[in-house]
């Protein structure tokens, strides 16, 4: 059995990207996209852990009205840090920079990204940005909320400048990653890899990259203006200095709404891969899914005003932004229906990644549909800035993006590390997270529609039972995440060696060894339909898939 | 768990539905109707999606090694159908939402106007006769327009029972309106994060029965004649701006605290010592720059002409009542 495994993982004992060279420098200054992806992965998971700890502290404080474990000023810092760490350090770089960096060139059949040095530079910028963010936390934190609304953010005495500088630098990291991916997809496709032979994950990353390049500079400029106002007293947003506070909101959401598609689009891309592979069936409506990614990327630029329906902007603007907002619903709906049609008459295997894909469809379904309430003007006026919003964006961002990220992580884990994790524990952790998530956030829809405002340290006693249930749910989720951390770390040392193609995928990264060699492929891979599984057959001795008619292990 | 759910059902409010608080304004029923319209459509599609997903998982789950029986990988008619049906539905939802919003947005000409000021961290409501209160009293069945502005950062006035919310922005005026349908007390929240005591920036809307509102306003406006002076002073302390600089708990703000100051001997800028009595306090209100307590800047504006003698007396009595 052991020798069979060795053969199955191809060049496993020989040279692979993990063993190619040694020492701190060979990692921190590497130009290998796979190592950069892995460093991103470690970094973003650290940020996710920190953001998670902040979240648990926030939820614990909300167990009772008034003071539970901390005072109001600490609480305000906690929810700000939770948001800032999760958004800027985890979820935006999450799928593109960590999984995307690792997978994109291999999926494409390329040796690396187009600009390996720029890729490394974007990681170093990420580290620099993270240091600024950590410095602001060390100095006492920020209490503005992750949105930094003026004039509160220009007048509070917390450490706004360090945090916004951090976000500014992280923005450039994101722009460079996007730029790199666009050029890579345009220029490094090997012979035979036409646009419509590309896996849908790459279409999603391409759409994401367009947003990263076009929207992020606006965030940079906005945060810079904020710093100028705060440090030099130039009146841009503060009415006391002759500025306009609502202008800040326009600038901010001009980036930050497209940014939510930076978060969700690559997640949708992962789900397209998972649903097809684990249904053993060609993805349904390939072109509709591919174009819907681009449609979402474009339409996402035109809807920022829906964050400001109660801000005092004109009724005309509200009407236009509401109409445009609903247009985004269509490409999202198309994707969901196509995934379902892919499952129809498939041969469905409920491995851990597929359980995440199914969780995604359930949770993102709720997240997307509750968006309809918020797009409808009259209803949004009531729900704006309540826990209904908090629940809605956690269903899309966490139930959507994070769940997709976890699905992708479990899917590509054997390729990244050459080891299999414990499948049973994987399924159990997924179930715990699913139940914990719904307990935490579904209650928030109900208290939100009953009028519980967000960012509240204290609350009227009427909401106590909801808050308590929500907090218990968050503890349950934490249990699931710790279990996952346990079996994933365990697999690195004790996990069964991964075969070349454990899931039977037809995309190119599964044609090379697990983990891949330094140059990705020993010889140029054969490009084919990324969703044609007819050439693959299951070999229980691996256990995994191999080319039909290929040599037995 | 069942205990928690039981508490939820009993939680706080009377009236209202599973998803919505009681409907106390003329707009509330319309908003709720749209909410539930979207809710049933969403529930239908959610059950459709999850139902199909579950059915496919059960029906087509296969052991490893078994391949799919296969089905077409595209179908134009199907694709167009499930693009167009959601499109039609969202157009309908957009229209309903927009129409409902215009009702919330456009206040009737004859509305009763109340001026609202938001500041860290309280609400002030000023009635047409100039009287300022910390809670919003309104007559039932009369349209009321709020003209709102902020003294510092952005706030947002939110009355869940009326389905009304509007940001309160410094440097500009925003408006909201409603017509209450039932007498009673209802919660006002600040919905836009504004710092340390954001979650305590609360007030009540008191909807008065027909005829009671005028009586209340007259009595409240004459509180100087009807209330004990110290109590009247406490109200003026909050509504006329003293509280922004002078604490009542002993902490030092932009100005000295009021707590225990009466009867003390205090050192002034320049070294003179002054016993704080009624006349010193009166002088400090009318001509605050004349004798400033050591350690503070001479930044207080004069209240000469802005406070009536009776009001000054009330404030002095209030300060006297704040013993160390």
C-alpha cells in the first residue's frame, strides 16, 4: 500500500515546490507563486484567527445588556478591529491572493504568474499593511467601525491614521495581485487554452481582478484624503471645515461595494468547480456562468448608492441605485440555477469540499434573497443599520465567501501539501460550522427587523434572548473551527499521502504531482475540456482517479 | 433552548408580527406589506433551491467509481427562463419599494413641524413655541414633520414602530415625517454609529391622545412655574447646553464640574479667591469672561438675553442641589 501511494503521488519523494530549497530566505524572497500563495494562506488564516477572537469577544459582551466583560469604548474598538481585520486582512486577499496565487497558474497550464517579482512585492506590501494595522491596535486601536465614516473618524482620538495607512497599503497589494492575474490570463495561456476552455474559477478570478484594479485606487485616494483632513485640517469631509460628510460615503462605497464582489466572485468560482467535480458531470451553462461573473463585476460598480438610502441623498438617486441594485440579482440567480442543473442526473459524492459547496448554496441563497429586502427602498429605510444588515452581509460574506474558501481549501489541500486530511472529521467540522453559523446569524435577522440597531454596546432588554442565542451559536462555530485547525494541522504530519487526482477533477492542476514540482509540470499538460470527466476512472487502490487506460498503480 | 424560544415569543412588544414590530404609523402597514410580499417570494425560491438540492443529493448520490448517467450541459430555453422570471420579479419588487419610499419621503403640506438636534449622545426636540424637550411628544392622527440637524457627527433618528429612519447630518438639514395612529410610548434609537455612548442615545416618542398634546405642551412649556426650581434647572441643564462642558459627577470637562461647587471658595485666573454664591453664578452665566476659574480657558459664550431671570434662578438652584 505504501509503495502504491508513493507511485501515485508521482515525484512525491523527489523534488517538489515545498522541498525545492530551504531556509527563511528561500520562502520570504521566493518568486514561486505556490510559495507566495502558501505564505498568503498562513497570513490570512492568522488574520482570520485574530478577527475571530475579536468577534467572540464582541458576542460575549452582548450576552447581557450593559456591561458583560468590557466597557463601551473597548467594545467599539473590538467590533472595529473585527471588521477591519476580517475585511482588509482576511476576506479580500483570502481567495484571490492565497488560493488564487497557488492555483491560477497551474490551472492555466503556466509555470508562474506573468510578473513573479510584482507578486512577491504585493505579498511584502500585505505584510507592511498588516504591520500598520497591528501597530494601530498596539497603540490602543480604532473606534470608528471599519467604514471610517466622517466626521466621526476625523474627530475621534483613536489611532485612525495608522489603521487607514494600513488599509491604503493593503489596497496596493490587492491592485498588484489583480494586475498580475489579468496579464497572466491574457498572456500566459498555453496552446489550446482558449478563453472558453478556461475553468470557471479563472473566469471568476479574472472578473475579480478587474474590480481590484479599477476600484481599489478610489479607496486609496479616499483614505488619503481622510488622512489629509485629519492630519492637516484641510476641509474635505468635515462640515466644520467646509467639507461634506456624505461625500466621504460616496467615495468609500464606490470602492467598498465593488469590494464585496471582490470577496464573493472568486467564492462563486470555487463553487462552480466543486459542484461539477463532485457531481461527476459537466458544468451546466458554462458560458452563462462565465458571462455572469463579468456582468457582476461590471454591475457591481454601479450600485454603491444603496448603502446611503437614508443618508439624505435625493429621491432620484435612491431610485436609480435601487433599480441598478436589483439588476445584480439576475446573474447571481443564474449561477445558483446552473449549479442545481449541474447536480441533476450527476453522480454526487459528499466529500468535505462538496458539503461546503452545498452549505454555500443554502447560506448564499439566504444571503442573496435577503438582499431583495434591502434593495427595496421602502423596506430598506426600516432595516438599514439594524442587525438585519449584519445578518445579511454575514450570510453573503461568511456563509458565502468564507464557506467557499473553506470548500476550496479542503479541495486543494491535498494538492498544496500532498497530504489527505481526516475525511470524517472534515464532514463533522463542516456540519458544526453550518449549525453554529445559522444559530448565530439567523437570530440576527429577526432582532434586526424588530429594530435592534447595529454597533450597539447596550440594548433594550427585549432583545436579550436573541443576543444570547446568537452568542451561543458563535461559540459552536468556534468549536468547529478549532476542530478543523486540529485535523488540518494533523494531516500535515500524519496525513495519508495524497494521490495526483483524489477527486477526479479534469482541470490541469490535477495532472501534476501532489504537491507539484517547482516548475508546476514536468512536461506540458494536455489541455482539454475542464469539465469532461469521461477520461477519468476511479482506482480504489490509490484511492483516487487516473486517466482511463493509464498505467495501474 | 425551548426556554429561550419561549422568551422570544414573549419578548417585549405587544402587537406586531413574527418579523415586524407593531404598526403605529400610517406608513407602517404599507412597508410591512412589501416586506411580506418579498418574504413569501424569497421563501418560495429558497424552498425551491434547497428542495431541489436535497432531492438531487438523495436521488443521485453514488458510491465512488460510479459515473454520472449524464444530461445535457446547456439548454437555452431553460437558461433564458430562469433569467427572465427573476428579472420580472425584481422589477415588481423595485417598483413597490420605490412607490412605498415616495410615501415615506413626501410629507404633507400641513404637517406639524418639530426641530430635531442630534448631538453626542442625546436628542433634543424643539417645538414651535421654542420649548425644548428630550423626548418627542406628538399628537395622534396628525402628520408630523421632523427637520433635523446634527451638532457634531452623523447620527440617525430611528423609530421602529413608525418604520422611519433618517440620517442626521452636521452642516445640512434632513427631514422625516410620520403620522402616529395609536397613543403610547415608543422607542427612538440612534442608528448611525456615533461613538462611546451611541447605544445609549435613546429617547421616547410619546404619542398623546387627541387634546392631550396641547395640554402637555402648555404645561411642559411652563415648567418654570409649575416645577420646583431645582428640577426645572435640571431640565435646563440638559436642554440649554450646560451639560456639554459642565459635568455633574465631579469630572472636569471644558468647564469646571457643577458638583459640590456651590459654597466652595475657588481660585480664579489671576489668583483671586472667590466664594461661589448665587451672585457669582449669575455673573458667570451672563458675563462668563469676567472671572474665570483657574485652569480653564475663557471660552464660554454669554447667555445674557438667552436665558430669562427665572431660568437663571432655576439653574442656580439646580447647582445648589448638587452636593458633594
